[in-house]
C-alpha cells in the first residue's frame, strides 16, 4: 500500500473542505437562476422607466425634469400627494414600488412566460398611468390659464 492509497487524515492542498465542494465552485443551476433574476429585474426596471420618455416632456410648468423622470413609474399616484411639499412620501412610495419589482422578479425568475409578459405588462401600465397623469396636469394647467 502506497501513501497515496492510505488516508492519513491530513488535508492536502487542493482538497475540498469537509462539505465536499470548494468555495469557488458554484453549481451551474445557481448561475442560471442568478442570471435570469438579474435579466428579469433589468427588463422590469427598463419597462417601468421607458414610458416616461414619451410623456414627461409634455408636462406643463418649469419643474425639474430629472425629478419627473425619477418618479415617472408612480406619477399617477403623486396626484394624491399634491398637498405635500416634502419628497419623502413619494420616495417611500417609489421605494415600495421598486421593492415590489425586485420581489416579483425573484419569485418569477424561473418562468419563461414571466420573462416576456411581466416587462410588457409593466411597460403598458406605466405608459397608461403616465399618459393619464400628463393629461390631467395639462387639463388643470389649461383651467388655470383660462
């Protein structure tokens, strides 16, 4: 019997730890799930902010267009916060919206249907609410100028 055949209990360089896997080894399934999560999350965030490009420029007034783009996914809900001058409530609401997108992306990352349907649905909903918001503000502005 040679020393290589016998187990002497010593840990040699290159041996995996007691758990069986080396720390750098990541199973291929985990890599795919991680990649599909980041892909779905990226598509959803792009789908939430892309419709703002179509309606933010039409808003009346001289407000900050950067803030308008920043809050564009939740713009319609901002109509209910008109009395407040603080940016804290809209920022909390936007944070909750983005947390919901992260959670849904995590839960639906394995679904091929969700990879296509969720960003499209999000794009349509954000576009409709943004156009409604812009239309209401344009109407309110027109009433103010008459």
